[in-house]
């Protein structure tokens, strides 16, 4: 299969439990249980209109957060598996509640508090939110709006997540970070990176190219001469580390395995961060160390214009409504050409602020009544009581103009907003600082 | 993969390697000859001349801002004190008092609001506009009005280009086709490497001869490929974006004397870039392209464009944009409203304005996926 053919093929990857079970794969653990979300810190939330922040500040840290997006903390005073924060302490540091039906996932356990209630713990440490945090992306009562360029973030705004020095986090309390992660023992040349298109933390090689595991070893022999999957070679003197073991193949190549499965690179991945092999062949999967939650009704489709985008069960692309942000250098049409700003998504919530009646062609991507936030996914309750899925703060929609999987005919659909008289104030539901626009953008991991 | 046989006479003589081919089967081979091009430059069509702005050019920012503060009723002494520090406020917004005042000089129901989102609520600065007699563009209304421009090169009368008239007395919008304008040189440089390329296809029975042609504008999935000198590379291959929003851009035209012409009553709808025109609409779409000996195309496109689109391209950077290239963005808005010459609505308001853009294009291969019949240009809407 040529790279070009791979690039144009349209594939759908289901996240449903049934589909995954059929492959008899050992699943990577989820990053978050039900009711625990992931949030970027400070300016990467997209607060304010300092154009150099949301657009260029790296999302260098991700925290665990409540279903409302409030940062979680651990206390050095607690004992493993036991919370000592009670009474007045628990009024300031709110124990993270466990939702009905939630089950522990990687590193997460449920502990019993002294009053009999249940609380989440991460790596045995009970987790809490802080009563003074009001906005997602806060630390120690400092709203992301305070993480301004210069004073708290360095003169060039290059650091997003330092705690403001004039209001430090209370002594003995620590932020519960998802990323950076604790170091894990890895063979030389391997690393763990977040690969968005692979929906989680994934093994990468020294070039930071995504690695894949092969479920069915027999497939390697039938892949053919133009096989796009290349075994990850292990040096002859390499020794195994935990789940990583080198094996000799029949063809004389020594190959790394992970959890007993051969590791491969994919010829269609040309640069770091790509996961173009995801969905091309069900036998090969990204070597996820941790995967992010996604609703059962969400799939990942590919198209030649944008690559992987989220879709519903039928393959219909999912969209977010976003607000214009000025960024010199353009490139907004490209995938990830505009920064994700969860705060803007929350401002708009389920109201797309259409100039005309959007209900004619844009439809909310509804969630079941039982849906709860987890990882990057949230749930909004609409005016009629129905629930609507959201991704990184942005409510999700489908577009009637898409007729088949891979269509992204609503991507970049813009409406300009400016006032033509001295009586009408422009209201797009989120801050702006010039003639502005709202637009639809295909949702992607 | 088919490659059309190409005559090398007439238009074909100067249009070298480019041809259209299809990735997907589209049925029996078409008899028409096709040539495709990729956009290599885009900017306002200008023809500034010494003395074409009666009373000189519009003032620089510091002078205009002092006038604006006067219009806001600020005392002269306070204005003088503030303006002593003009340009020395540094990067700190807290210290940029002039910027803060100028950023909210709109008054909506008496309340201070963002200047650039509410240009009509800012006192008209009565900027100067081009009073000269020449401009590049098209005679869109077919009339040789006394107040219309004449083409400086051909002498053609009745040229409608009110955007040039409105912006042409502001330094960064002045220039010639040869020089370009500072505004568009910056914008084009900023977006050319990341904006999906525009494709232009000319189809006809025999492109070596004068006669009717179809001119099709579409967009590529890739961006234009440039060489190390920043020039668009010829004969590169682009995949046509199958997006149906741009499928209606098929226009009847003709080749006359080796020049491709479109004088349409239909509307062009393209998508460009957030930095300038997320949507780019031209009613009464006109096009005139001439090829050179290397097969490159150069010429104009024009029509009536929504004022909102033109203003968005100028003003979406807000105060930063005003500080970079304009003495008064709301003033430019007021000028465009006053000079608008597009069709009037039921209330007699004109919301579109005649304009022309200077474009260059180089031969390209275009890979087309079979995505169904091409829509009619009449299905387009000008004021999306």
C-alpha cells in the first residue's frame, strides 16, 4: 500500500467496547475515571485577548480536574489511601466525589472517608478541589486570567502554568498533574508522548514517531513486500525491561515487543505526532500506554484535508463552534491551525450565536441522560433538558451538509460580526477586540 | 492518468506543461482542452499617482489620534500630555493609555465600546479619498460614469473600483501593480505558506484560438508550493478540494487576443484565510488574465464585495492593525459606506463596493476527484 493511498483512504475507528473486545486486545488503561477530567492550565484555557498567549503558549502541563474542570490537589498530610482532611479542612479542600457507576482506572482508586462517603485517590493520594478555584485551569485560587504574560508567565509568555507568586498554593498541597507524568522505565530510544491522533499517551521512537503494536503476529508474515509496517529493531545486546522484551523473528530481525506484542512504525507517519496508521488496519494499533476516554458513540474518521477528525457513529463529522482569534501567520485552515481555547467553548456552550437560524443545518450531538464528563469530554445540559457532548469545552454538532464519512463541508464556515450603527452592540457570547467572527471547525483529538 | 494533448499555438503556445488530469474516472474523455494554474500572488489592484489625493495623504497615526481624542471631548492639555509619550508606551497594556482610549472610542448608546467592532459608532474622521482619474479594475455596471476611473494603461473608461478610491490615500494602500502595496505584501507573505492554494482552470475546445471558455476557480488541499526565492513553483500538482461550497465557481468567458476574459453577472464565492477573507465573495464577477512567455498568468479579478469582508480584512487585528497600517480604521469604514456602489437593498443601503484584485498564477497540475456534477454559478450567494 502506497503512502498516498493510505493518506486518502477513509477509515473509521470505533471506541466502543464491543469493537475493541472483538480484537482480543489488552486495552491500555484510561487516563481518567468517570467524573474526572483533564484541563490545561492558565492562559492555555484561552482567557483574555492577549493574542500571543492562547496562540503560542505551549500546553506544557495538564492537570486532573473535577467534572466541572476545577483543578485537583493532593495533601502531603494525608496517608496513602486515607484522608486526614476533615471538618474545616474539608470545607476548604473539597474531597473529589465519586459518581455512581464510576470504576477505578490506571492509578485511580476509591477510598472511604471517615464519614462513610467515597473519595477519589490518585496513586493512593486522596484528591481534592480548592474552594477558591472558580474557573477551570486555576491553581490555588488564581484564575487563568491572572496567569498573564510577563508577571507570572515570563517576559515572552512562554510558560503557561507557574503558580502566581503573590498567591502561592498553600503549603503541603500539590497539584495533581496528569502531565508531566512520572518517569517509567523504558528501553533506550523510547519515550512516551501525547499523540492526539492516537487518543492518548503513546510509545514513540527516537524520532518521536508513533509506535504500533500488532495483535495478530501472523499478519506480519502476510503483509507483503510493500508492507508499510516496519518492525522496531532491538540491538543484539538489548535487554528487556518490564513489559519491553526483545525477540528474534523468523527473518533474523531482533524486534522490540511491548506486552508480548511486536512493535512497529508506520510508513505513512512522516513527522512526529502523526498516527496515520490508526484505523488503517485493525491488526495494528498505536502502542498506547494510557488512552483517553471517548464516548461509545464517537468514532475517528480520516479525510485528505484534515486528517483525523471526530465523527458520530455513522461517520458524520463532529464540529465545534469557535470564535475568531487574530494570529499573524495565518494557517487557521490547517488542522490545529487555531488554538483550542476551552474558555471560549464554555462561553458559547450550547448557543452557537448564529446570525441566522443554525438549527436548520447544525444539530447538537446529543449525549445520553447518563453521560458524565471524563478526560477531555464534557457534557452540557441544553435548555430543553437534553444533554450535549462537548470536547475540551466546546459543544459538538453535526452538519446537514455532510453526506458521507470524511465530509468536512462545514469546516471553516464563517460568520462575520460587526455593528453598522451606534445603537447595536456586538455580542458573540465571548470577548472580542475587533470586527470578529464565529466559525465552525471540525473537531479533532 | 490522462494528460490532454495540448496545442502549442495561440494561448497554448505560451501555456506550457499544465493540464488537468483526474484521479477518478469521470466517464468518457472530454473533448475540451483544460489548463490549470495555482495562485502565486494576491493583492489589491492599485494605480496610485502623485497628486491623486486632493490635499495630500491622510495624516499619520499620531496626528489622527490627537484629532480623535479631540472628537471625544478630551481637553487639549491632556491630549498634549498623552501624546508626548506616543510610541513609548512599550509592550505593557496597562501603561498604554493612548491605546486604551483609542481601543474603546466607539460610543454605543453612550457607552464606550470596542472601536473596531463598532466602526459606525465612531465619529467619522472624514478621511481623504482618491480624487485622481485612473484606477485598475473593471467597468462593472457597463456605464461610463463621469465619476468613474479610467484605466491608466488602456484608457478604458468607466472603471469601477471604489475600494481603491476609499483606501488609496493611506500610505500602506498605495502603489502600483508592479510594486504592490505594503498592506498586501505583508498579508500575502503572512498567509501564502499556510492558506490552501487557489486554483484557476481554463477550459475550451481549443485554447490556442479565440473563442468561448469556461473559467473555474477552486481551492486546493495543499498550499501553493514556493521555491527558495519565494516564487510559486510551476507545474506542481495540487489536489482539488472537493468542498461543495466552491463548486459553483464556473464562469462563462472567452479568449480574445490571447487574453482570458470573464464579464459575468454571477457571483464568485471562495474561501481564503482568516487573516484576510475567511469568505471571499464578488458579485458580478469579472476576470482578465494575460499569459507571459513562461505560461504564467497575471491580471485582475473584480466585482462587488461585501463591505464587511473588506473591513474585516483591514480591521480584524484591532488596535494592532490600526497601529500597523492605518491612521483610522473606522474612518476607512465610513469612507467605504459613503462610496459604496453595489446594489442597494430595499432601504436604499449599499452594502457592497466595487473592487479589483491583482493576481498572478503559474501553471499547475490539478488532481480532481469525481464528486458529482458541477453546480451552476447562479447558485452562489454574494453576501454570505
